[in-house]
């Protein structure tokens, strides 16, 4: 088994609507885990205001003091002038790096400071990476629908000063809409959603008529029903010089998931044993189809040969 300890772990932003106390307790626990990078902030819905800007900054300082690299994440879908104003204030921050999740944020940050692009920014080739690198890109998160073959092509001509991060664990963020699907499911208008997302700390499952888990509804965001798990593909990821593996928070077991990935990266646990250890944490099963170039909801066994 080959692994590269220099590959780091990140914890993506919380994608769900959790209450204030839950968020504060969650990040207090995360400070004690071996995760290297923590992304903070609301990226899905501007109505989710359990924490104020001052609270996010206080968490950022606490996690930074605990030795974590902290990145503040921007909204993915900007729909109102007030949200654009909030984005401008976020990009004016000088204490922490910013994860740009839409091109408005990229424009505000270009030439001003080095930044990260999230998985919603469509980067499909090395030419786009080069253009963004000239504007200050320091790390990009690969779009979840891309395959290892596409990544291999991009990595061969990746700019020297740009890192690559891959979404390695969590329900895949697939799409965003101006319509709130959680409110719709409760026959509520978006403007009077009554914050029903609070009832679904890991999203609202959508099943087919045959009762097969299909998607997860998370307000204006659509996610996969199955949990993406690339633990068994870690040798391929490290073999492709991926710098960071991202774990997406879930309401339970996130600390355990981080530790299993950390053990795997440090050769304390084989990728196969890591996948087995993670089995209990995904109620609707796992998927890794996009990575293998097949339908995203499929689960493919890892191949022994590295994708080079």
C-alpha cells in the first residue's frame, strides 16, 4: 500500500441548517481532531443565520489557535443585493483565506489576495486553472462530477503554485436552484419556509416510487442520497498528487470519519479496512461512480493500478 503523509485532510463547510448550539459544539469537537483545514460559513441559503459573522470569526480564531488552516466560504448562489453586499464584506476580510463558490467572489478576490475555489466553480481543464492562478488561485476543489481520468489530465499541466483538493467523503452537492425544495415538500412558499431545514440535520431523503433512495433535498441544494466515499481509492488519489482530501460534515460521526481517513493516509489502516470501518456511517450506502467515470450513484470497487 502506498500513501503520502503530506496529503492533508480538510473539513468542508456545514451544508445543512444546524442550530447555534449544535454548530458551536461541533466545531469545539473538530478542534480536537487531526483535520488540517477547516472551511467555515454558510454556503447554501442566506436565511440560515444561526451564527452571525462575529460568531464565525470567533470560531475561525479558535480553530486557528488549535493549529488548523481556516478558510471562510462564500455563498454558492447569490440571489439578492443584500447577499452581494455580504459577499463583498466577506471578501474584504484580511485575516483568513476565502473559498469562492461563485464567480462573483472570484472577481472580487482577483488580484487582491490568494483564494480557493469550491466544487461549484466549473474547472474542467488546466487552461482554466492557469487563468485563475494568474488571478490569485491557490487551491481548487475538483467538481464532484469529474473522473480520475479527467483529473489525471489536469494534474499533468497544473500550475506549480496551485494545490488540488478532492471531495472524498459526504453526500455529493449536485445542483442549486432558486426554488427551495424543502419548503416545497411541506407546501410552503420559499419566503415563508418556517426554517423547515432545521428538521433535517442531514437533509430530506427523496425516494423513487420503487422506494429506492434517489436524492437528498437540502433547501435550494440537491445532493446525492448515497454518501460519496473515496477511502478505498486513496492510493489513486495520492498517486495523482492530490494535496487535500475533503470530508463533508454530517450531523453524527464526523470526528470518527476524520480519524479513519487520517489513519489511512498515515498507513495505519489499509484503504479496504478504512472502507469497512466507514460502513456504519452511511445509512443509504456509498457511491464513487463519478470518480470511476460511471454513473455517480454507482459503487465501484477500486482497481489496484494507480490512475496515472
